C-alpha cells in the first residue's frame, strides 16, 4: 500500500511522536509498504510560540495535495493537529477522501500548562479537528475514554513498541555508575509540561539524573544544582542509561502513553509515577509504583524485581504497533492518479 503520513512533528525534533512515527514507518517499509512523509522539513517554517525548537511549517492545502497525488497515495494519515495537519485535513475533506488521525498528545493540557488557557477551549479545537476522521488512533484505554467523553467515538487502539536494543543485557552508563545510589532517572523532553520539577524537588536519598534537552533545561539546572543533566542520549547510549538507573521516575501528568516507561522496563528498570493516564495503562504492581506522593512511588519501585520488569517491557513491539496502524487505515479503494 502507498501511505501518505502528514505530521507537524518530525526530525530533528526529539519526542515520543517522532520516535513512534519513525519506528512504525520503518516497520511498514520493511513489510513492503511505500510511505510518503510530509513534514516541516519540506517547507518554510516559523518557530512555535513558547517552544522555538518546534518548527511550524507553512504549506497550503493544494501544495500538500499535489505531493500526495504525485505519490499516488492509497491512504492518508494525519498525525498531528498543527498547520500541516489542518492543511491535509482540509484537502482530504474537499475531495471527500477518508483519512485517519491520531491523538498523540494531551494537547489541551499542554497548551494550558504553557499559556494558562482553559483546557476546555482547546478541546473544542480537538473535537473540530478529529471529528471528520474515519478513525482516531489512541494509545491507551484511558485516552480512549477521555476522547469519548469529549464526543469522539471512532477510536482505534494504537499501542507502542520497544526497539530490540532496549534489553537488560548490555553496558551501563559509566558516568552514572560512579554516582551515589540509588540512581533516579528521568528521560524525556525537558519542558514545563513534563513536570520534571516535581521529580527534582523530591527529598529522597540518591542521585537524580535527567536525560534529554529542551527549553526548561537551563532554569532547572540553576534551580536544582545537585541534579545531573546529561543532555539527549540515543540508541545504545540511552539503553546504557536505563540499565544504570535503579528507577525511572516519570512525573508527567499530561502524556498519553509515555514511551520511555516501556523502554526502561525492557532494560529491567522499574518505574515510579503519578497515578494518571499513561502510567495507569502501562504499569502493573510488578513493574511500577504509582502514588500521589512521588517519594512514596520511588521508594516502592526500588523494591521491584528487574527481571519481571524486563519481561513486561519485551511484550511491547513495533511490529504489533505497525499492524494496528495499518489495520486502522481507510484506503481510498484505488490509488490517486499521479499528477506532474
């Protein structure tokens, strides 16, 4: 199948949306599907207000449509609710072509955290954007219920996976190995919506390590000088960091899934989190601890069996995720005629 994916989030951005799309696209291509990615890399862009690392591309619907038609797409997936997503949505609707969307991010909560806006105002936009979709892909039962509560009912489940390099066997980050234990790790974008300050403020023995980068890093480094900030790590270096940690601390209250949790589990590292969407769907009593007092969750997580965590993390695979994505697509019935 020839599949067009339109996304406002793409490399060099580093976040769960990009990593999910990259892994699923790789699986699709490995299975013989052809994939076109329409992203901010393809057009002039402007920095996102309050988050300049994210670029907002400016492409009119007709230009996106020409790319999709030239590609000869048989199905379209609109991955994000940004300018590119809106333009692709408009083009599909104007031609009565079915398309799928995905709810990757707690967009109303993110905007509220950054601007103070009422989340209900943003939910109006989310409903407007996703209602025409033939299917809205959601990562967990909790997110599906949230979408249902806001009037979106055509939901299909789209789980996440773990790359084979995330495994309990392997090297451990050498710098982390010399730090006083227990090693408490956070991995992710260093931004206000990730609630990292809640982790760094916890009064608990050990060393706090933050892996990742983002607009809040400088302020957090100044406010919490005892924490270790390693910057962004990738591939085997990231797996080494997971293996060197005693607990992954996941303080976010706004994630729809939390890909880093299953990566940590696959490396044998238990998770401490708040009992919110994402953790409540991913963690079990054997693999993580959840509590409104993060220090309590961390203390409990330190007692969990690493082998049980690794076994649970191995159940999340990208081939299964790609198949769910493929099953939810709404093919046109025939490829679009290619145009010059």
